C-alpha cells in the first residue's frame, strides 16, 4: 500500500527521549538532521586535542579523554539519526563513563592508593552500563549524571585558583561560560518545545547544546592538560591554532645523562 511506505529508514521511534526537532524533515535516513550534524564540531575539536596530546607526549589519560569525547559525539550522532532505544543507551552510557574519566584525571594526582581508584571507577562504569540497560533509567539517569558532574566542580575550582597563568584562567572561564549557555539552550528546547513548534524557524536549542558542549569538553581538556603539565614541570603555555583555537604547548626538561 502506498500509505504504508516507510518514510523513516530506521522505523518507528523507540527511544524514551524525543527532542524538539521534527523527525525525518530533511532526509529519510536522518531522524533529526540538526541534532545529528551539530556533533561534527565536537569530533573535530576532540581530534585536534588528540593530535596535540600525542604529538607532544602527554600522558595516555588525555588521549583517552579526547577519544572518549569523540566516541561520545559519534554515539550521539547515531542516536539522533535513528532515535532507537538501544542507541539512546549508546549515547547515555558513555556520557557516564566520560565523567568517571574526568573524576580520575581530576582527583588521581592526590590519590594515595594508586590502583584502587581506576579499579573502582572501572567497576562502577561497567555496573552502571548493565543496570542502565536493564532498568532504562530516565529521571534517575539525569540526576545521577548531574551529581557526577557536580563532583568535578570543586576540583576544577581548586585548579583554577592555583593557576596563575591568565590565558589558562581564561580557558576555565570559557568552560563555565559554554557550560552555562549549553544548559540554557538544553532547558529552552525542552521547556518551550510546544511553542517552538509553531515558530516559523525552530531555533534548534538541542543542536546548540551539542555545539557548545563540544567546545566545553575541548576547553576542559585543554585546561586540564595545562594544569597537569604544570604539575609535571613541563613549562606549559597557551598558544592558538589558526589564531583562535587555544591549545597547550609544553617544553619538557632535557633528561640528564
Ligand atoms: Zn543530544
């Protein structure tokens, strides 16, 4: 029957979260066009960060952090393109893993028992993935995620007040600014969705959340790389790629014979 022609390549929406963007409006292969393509800047920025970390020999944790940002953005693209429940979890579970990774990077320099923290965080992440798959948290997922993010803030603040370098301090301010703007966009999209649907142009608040969070992760990682390089005595300084994108340049001391 002509009526039952599938206009959505991925079939009916099975995800429990539906965003404000109209489904399959631009392509029958992409459920939410803007929410999908808005993850591209995050992948690009994470790639820049990864190349910088590898090229200058930063510790592996930073490569893992950039790769996890990349996986997160790709998972989000796949989820928004398909709106399938199983892929919703491929977006949400890595979000939790990534925050656990940030907790490790932030707290491990002062941790006395070296192997307990990564072991605990690994087990926590694995257990969360299984329980989330079985229980399909919704509100609990969001509250748990916000709780984990809040745990990062006191240590970020400590690093901020310890840093004397103005350019690095600016990175921390940009981190706060992008996080605040992204949260506003996310809330705006969720709270006024019904009204927005009647507007001539949908401002795509969720897509802006993706773009701003891509920059937010990049600023966080760059600031943390600066702080870590300072702890290791690598004389870090902030320079700019293409004249505007900040990154950390280090000078490792020559090893004596
Ligand atoms: Zn999203």
